[in-house]
């Protein structure tokens, strides 16, 4: 699949100003979904697209931290809508902007899904070619409700090469198939570790898992991102690698993925 050749995945009413919604999903938490979503969004933007990011991970919003915007709050010009928070040219919104730092989310599934749909619809998105949605992990209630209520164009699945992550990634592909949302491809994160002393590549979590998964479900392996301290540090400091190290090999890897979307 390629976005350009896709019909709208379903016939929900479109979100104003938003051409394509790309859901970045994973079966498991902690595999690097948010890290990938934010760097992919920035890579798409650097290639000339207008891009926004919606942090749909209602129970663990991390986009504000990764964009260095955690202290900001969206303004509301009319007490109904929210202006997105701008960071590095990206328009963003997140439940993280709307609750205080330790406001843990204890909402049940239906409420959480409703809140999410509302944030998506009530944000005054500028004209966007892509809205990247950082999805909550799993294939439960929230994913299904979102898939059925939001005009998602396609999904990108993030996994590590580890068997337990791959099993959950597979469930993700199957779920999105069932709700007629095409899978653009799989991104293997923490694919290998680069030794900082000798440059040696070591497969810590296993090899070729995502490649085999992609083959089995007739989708593509969009790219492999190594496990590296720099990626982690850049995200923790609120300046993702695509911004903070634009000439790095890692940024090139994200560009390569963005070019396939
Ligand atoms: P998820 O959204 O799937 O729960 P995150 O993107 O928040 O996962 O990643 C979990 C943690 O791992 C974060 O602290 C992030 O900085 C770190 N991380 C993610 N991908 C990488 C990577 N390729 N190299 C180094 N650290 C990474
Ligand atoms: Mg996350």
C-alpha cells in the first residue's frame, strides 16, 4: 500500500483540514511507538508535508515530553475548540496538555474513547497532509472504537524483534484488517544495538522477526531503527533526533521510512 493509492479507508465524516490520518500502533507498550510517531511526523514534515500529531495514548501520553511542550496548555478561542500546541512546526494535541503532571487517567474504555474522539474533533488543526496518531498500546476497546469512529487512512505497526512483541503486533495487523484499515507497513524499533565503543551491531531482541511478519501478512518492512542512547536522550530532552541531530544516520533512517508513507 501507499497512501497516494489508497481510497479513504472508511466513510466516516472527515476531520476538518486533515487529509490523511496515520495511526501509529503497536500491540505492546514500551516498544517505541511514541518515539517512532514523533520522529516520523518530523521526517514527513522535513520532506515538505504539513503534519500534525495527536497523542491518542490516553493512559500514557508522552508526546508533550518528547516535544518539550509539557508545560503548555492549548488556548480555546471560543470555549469550544482548542488551538493545537505548535512545536518544531508540528501541530500537536494531547490529553497530557489537559491534565496536571500527576493526573493519572482512570477512565474506563468508553469514556476514554469518547474523550479521544472529542480531542481529535475539537482541535483547530491547520491544513494538514498528515495527522499522525500515536495510539495507545493493545487491540482493545479503545482501538476498536477509534477505528470505527475516526477516518483513519492507514496504520503503521511498530514492534521490536522480540517474540512477545511480534505476537502482539500480529494481533494489531489482524484487528486493523478486520475494521478495513490497511496496514502501510511495519517498523522494527530497537532492531539492533550499536556498540558505542566499536560500532558493532548486536541483535539483542532477535533477528528478522518483523521481516517475517511483514512477509506473512503481505505488508512491507518500512525500516529498522537501532537501539541507541542518542535516540533516548534526544526524546528525554524534548528535541527528537530528527530535529536535534538532523545529519545523523538515525535521521536518515526516519527519512527513508517517511518516503515510503
Ligand atoms: P511506547 O510509546 O511504545 O510505549 P516509547 O516510544 O515511549 O514507547 O519508548 C519507550 C522508551 O524507550 C522511551 O524512554 C524512549 O526514549 C526509549 N526508546 C524508544 N525507542 C528507542 C530506541 N530506538 N533507542 C533508544 N531508546 C529508545
Ligand atoms: Mg507511548
